[in-house]
C-alpha cells in the first residue's frame, strides 16, 4: 500500500490521506481487498474481504488494483538495501499463514548489532531509515527466524527476545501456519503457542503426521524454538559492471579514455553474457565535485563502438573545473544477451541496426522525441492513436471503415461558417483569414462523445469532408446540434486536411 | 487529344524513358534525395504523394517534422495515411535538429525511407547540408524525401525536385456531390535525366485500402496544356484507365 502511495505521489496524482483507499486483487468471486490505508482501516475495511461488501460499508472507498509482482520486486530490492545493517539479508516473500500479502525482510544480525550501539538502538535506527523511504515497519529481534516472525507480527513494538516466555501468549497463527491448520488447532482448543508447547510431542506428531512440513505445527514450533535449524539464505547481490580509469594527472577532456572504458565494460558484460540497457558515466573532479551523464539503449548491447557513440556529443556538457582524475563507466541496468550469429551471407542485422538508430536519436534528442503510433480503441479521432516507444510490438491496426484525413491538426481550429440549413454542410467557411467556398462535400459522419470518460455536457460531432474550388480538401466538424441543450449555437471546427 | 495513361511503378508506361528513381522499395535500385515543394494548402497532398511511393514491407519509415510544420499543418494521422509500413515519427523543434536527425536516419540501412518536413527557408537547409544528405543517400541507398513547406526552390543538391498543387478531385461514382479520389498537379522541375514535365497525379483510394494494392495506386497523366479536359472533372481519369 505504501509503495503504491509513494508511486502515486511521485506521479503527482496522490489523493488526500484521509480518503479511504484500498488495493484489490482478483478473487474467485470478484475483487478481494489486498491492502488498506489508514483511513479505510478506521472505516472498518478489512483485508481479505470482498470489495463489493466493503463498498456497502464505506461508499467513499477508492479502489485500485494491486500489483503483487512489483511489490515482490520492490521487496527484493529492499532486501539488498538492508545490507547496510548486516551482510546477511533476504526477502521473506513466501505466503505464510492466512495473512495475505504479509511479506517481510529477514536480517541475520549476528555480530552486527554492536556496530549500531546495541540491539535496541539498531532497531530504532532501522525504523527511522525505513520511514525516510516512506515505509512503516514492525521490527522484532529474536534468535530464530520463526520467533522473529512471530514477535514482529504479534508481539509488542520493537520487541527484543527476552526468553521463551515471550512466545507463549502469542496466538497459534504466529507459527506461520495456514488458515486451515489454525482453524483446526482452534477447534481443538489450542489457541496460543503456549498451549501447543504444553502438549506431549508424541500426540502432536501423531495428529499431524500427514501434514506437509510447512503446515506441521510441531515442526514450526521446533523451528521457532531453535530445535530445528532454519538458516537464512541470502541471495547474491546483482553483479556490478563497472570500468574505472584512474588518471595520474587531472585532465579536462574524457573523450580519449571513453573507448578504452567501453571496451573494458563490454568485456565484463561479454563474460557474463549480458548487455547494457542503461549506462552512467561518472566523472570525479579534483575539487570533489561529481558529475554524471546517463545514456540508454533500446535493446541490450555490448558493442563498444556503439556505446561510445551514445556519449559522443554529450561529453562537452561536463564542466571540467580544475580537471578530473577518475572516470568511471557503469552499466546501471543490464539484460541477458546471448551471443548471436549473424547470417552467413554477411548481411547486417536489421533489428540491431534499427535499435542502434533509436539509441543514437534518443541519446541526442531525448527519450521522448522518437515515437511510434499505436492504435487505440476509440472513435474520437484524437484518441484513436497513442504514442508508444519505438520498436515495441504493436497491435494490428484496425482499418477504419470511413475515410480519415492524412493530417490532423494538433488542436481543432474554430472556423466561421455560412450554411444553408443548420443541420447541413457548410456553404462557405473562413479559416486562417482565408475564405473557402465549398464545391463538394461528403457526410455527415456522426461521432458521439464517449460518456465513460468525457465530461458531462460534451457535445457530439458531425464530421464533413469538404472540397473547395481549388481542390483543397478539409475535414470539418460541427460540435453539437441546434437545441440539444448543451450550450448555445453549435460551433464549427476544422480538424484535418485530406491529401 | 493525346492522353498517355501510365502508372508510376510500371516501367513501360512511364512517360520518362525509364522508371523513376524515386520508386524505391521493390527493386531498391537507386535511392535518391528528393525535394517536394507543396503549394500553399497542398501540404497534405505532398504527404499523400510521398506515402503513395513508399510501398509496403516491414522496414520502417522515419518521418521527421520540425515545429513549424507541425504547428501549421498538423501531424500525421495513422488511420488516414494508408501507409503499409511501420512508422516512426519524430517531432523536433529546430530545423538544424531535423537535418541532424535525417543524417542519423540515413546511416541506418534498415530503414525504408526517411521523410522530413521543414517549414520555411531556415539557414540550416543550405546547399552544403543538402549535398551531405545526397552523399549519405548514395552511400546507404536509403531514399530521402524532403517536404519543403512554404519554401523557395533555391540552390539545392537534390536529384529530383517536385512541385505539387491540389486539383479538384475526380468524381465519386457513388455520390456525385462528394469529393472522389484526390488529384494533384505535380511538376518535376529538376531531374538529372533532364526529362522534366508536368503531370496530373491521380491517387486511387480504393486500391490503396485493399490489401496489396499499394504499388499501383498513383497514376501520372500528362497534363493537358489547354485544360479543356481538366475542367470536366472525372472524364480524365476514366479516359486514362481505358
């Protein structure tokens, strides 16, 4: 929920905090609530309930779709980020228990706490750091994974393990069991971990002999108390591809060092079978200033000449100051790229050439300059096509049955029109201080407003294709009808030009 | 009255001695740098004229506009364009950038063509720049079209230079009051072969809309100097098809 709120804030369309908002996922019987914000929680909206029921409870509820895949990716990035406190961190993204979406981080802080001034101070520091990222956190410190999991979710704030007695009052759900097993335990009258621990092991083992290990209360209990080992396996940090040039004397122009850096970087990438998507050239000046230039590729690439080209005209943007003595080139985003065979005839690879062209143009004119039209499902002409990134696969163009002009004006321009009948075609019109007499016309083609996204009161359009004496062909429309109750007399606009 | 029927891409019917070098994609024989000077109000006609000659295939077309051209004559409308190739568009603010972008595009052999629209007579579009483009076209064999809106036809290194103006359209067989297939008056006023002339181009919308008809949709008919036929819109096209 909080990741979504930060994203919304960054894109500038965040809603006020006191509006109840939820994220939902698709359940078997319609959308199910996945996460709630504070206002929604206070309004009584619970996680796991159906969206339709909660709408009845709280009509002002704003719903959006959750994105669990991105949540998981963000969690893994956060696990890497948490290496600042200890070297052994992992993301705990296994759906444990009946609590949907209860993800967490697990940090093995053995031997690291003294660096932060003790365990309590370390927990406080962690919570403060996470809150600067915009995340709230519940932290707990315990000798085993299971105990820390239980204390973080069901224990007091910033709980620190004092002894096995801490766990006894916690509910059975704190053993990372799924909802079915917890329900079974509750029916047997075993509501807390203490109740379970008091039972003879043999009867527990016999009762749950067929349960899978993750749902077996005895195994979970042993993991929590440390009788069964449950090591944390920390994933390797993603490899860093980086080439440095350390210079004996400060220099002012990095151009001559760039090919060498690119070659070194490409060698590293080739060994790992990866290609760079984003590059960052960082220049460290002698007076301590750091400046960087970024470049991006449309397709992963590890061709040194091409990478040099991306930086070619942008190096003069660096302010050298008193010169710089360290240049580093880093591939900040990489993708897998196998070795590829160019065909035997020795032809050049067209897709590769195109991607290089896109990169060069994007490096020079910015990423948004080059676009590709993408047909969109709409009858309103200006909404019928969207801009997409070049080289992306496009859906097939649905042919429009009626004729469309070759060129559309960016904004329809209002024209002054003389007509014989108000519903009919124009007889004469004036556009850009020139008058045109209509010799032939075709139409009208009526395009109704899209009520699901237009503002109320939007008027329909009647499009005419007209031609004047000299052969200029235009696409005009009349906005609205006489007496349709949506404003005064209809206005006329010129929208496009035919070939 | 002598009317020569001819289709742009049929070798035998073309009034010039050989098929035009502007016809690019099928044979890819020899690409050229071509300039088109639309008359005022005929900018869309120039668009249609170029699109009709781009052919079909999977190689994309790079279409570059400067800000003046986009503000005055709008952007391309994909649904109405009838282009049978992928299209990549660029909107740039300065004519200098447009020239640089054309040159970058002409480096790439995977493109089908580079089309650029520049409005006015900016100093960036001079003889030297055109010469560079012409050399680049020759090196990579990617055709380049420059649509020079509201420009004067000064000194240039383009091999073919056209002027284009609108004509009243052919009559629509289904509806007498409606504008039919568009017709343009095109004038090739400079060509290395010296065979310049004026034609009436007839753009066939129907074949254009059906699959596979892209190659034959532009007909060039020799212009009639006395204009008696031209006044009677419609008969010219019918006679040309006979």
